[in-house]
C-alpha cells in the first residue's frame, strides 16, 4: 500500500474500484485491515474506495503525542488533498464515525453524503456502554498476547450467536489484523482522543444527506446513540440492523450494502 505525507505524518492508504470517491474511516485502535475485504470488494463495484490507516494504526506513523478528533478529521482532508479528491462520500464507523461528524462540520464542502456507523456524539448527550463492555474496552493491554486482545474484543463487536456460529471465520481473520498491530500507547492515545469529541451542539449545522446506521444489539455504543444523532442532524435517515452488533458492517454486510449503495447513488458527485 502506498503512503502519503499528510501534515506531520505519513498515512498508509489504498484506492480500489471506480466511480465516485468513497472515503472510509475506521474506528478505535483498528487499521484499515479491520474492514471486511468482502465489503471493500462489493463497494468497489460502485465507488472508488479509499481506505487508510488513521495515525497510530497499521502502517501509518504513530507519534506518541496527544491526538484529537479534529486532528483525525484534518488528516482525512489532507489525504483527500494528496489524492486530488475535492468531494467524496464519507463513511465512518465507531471512532471513525466521530471523525466523520467532525469532518462534515470542518470540511462541509467536501462531503457529498455522510454515513455514520455505530457511533455517538459523546458527552452528556450520549448513552454509555454497559459496565462490562467498558471494562473490556479499557482493560490493560501491556503484556497481553495480541491475538488474545482480539478475541477479548469479540463480544464488543458481535452478538454471542454470531461468535458461536462464525468462530472459524473470526479466527481466520486474526493474522490479517495482526500483520501491523496497534501498539498499546497508540491505542491509549486514540482512546483519549475520543474524549475530545464536541459535535452535539453543531450537529444541526450538517447539511449533507446523512445516513445513520448501526446494529440494534450494539453493546459498545448502544443503538440509542444513533437514534439521537439521527434526531439531531436535519433530514438524517436512521437504519437499525436488527440482529447485528457493533461490527454490523461485517456481521450484516449484505444488508448494509443494500441500504448504503442506493443511498449514496441518490446523490452523485458529478
């Protein structure tokens, strides 16, 4: 994968497919390798798909300095500059959805559509995860085998039934996810960045057509957060995937594609 010098870091990225650009922003502690390859393949049939490693993950630089949601949003805009993309469909999940909110507010003219997946506006207007989910998310990572960290996180992303029925598939993905693991310090920097999210008061300023989507059984960022976002953003459409959790884009890939692709195609960039 090539790298682009964006502001103070080198960002690892990949471009696939053809059509209007779609910039996909991954969540907390995860590189672009966390996207389901089948999802990327399907979306690349309709869009020029841009995936990249946020600072602190994958093959991008990992400076040990404070991060912020604004910083991540400006990174994404800088990468678009380097790729010559003036305007794109923006899709972010989890922390990537926080980044996408800030992107839509800071770089409004560059957003054709906005899709917010399994995310939150944070702060006093958010619905926190249950204590058991928060305990898994914040558990110490130092000295824990990377593959065990991934397995430990499965209940945050998937329903118990999905883990039971797809364990072999989840195990098979571990080598891909661990090819360039996120160091514990960089994970902590990203986690701290989520505390800098300050979009709630400004959400009504978002003018781009917006799709808010999540798994109804999300135990990391409860679905009520998506409902609040959809209520707050003018004209936003809410879609809940009934039997999916936080990782709906993999667990319910086909259903998500059936919803997302027509939505984005309704708003061509031209």
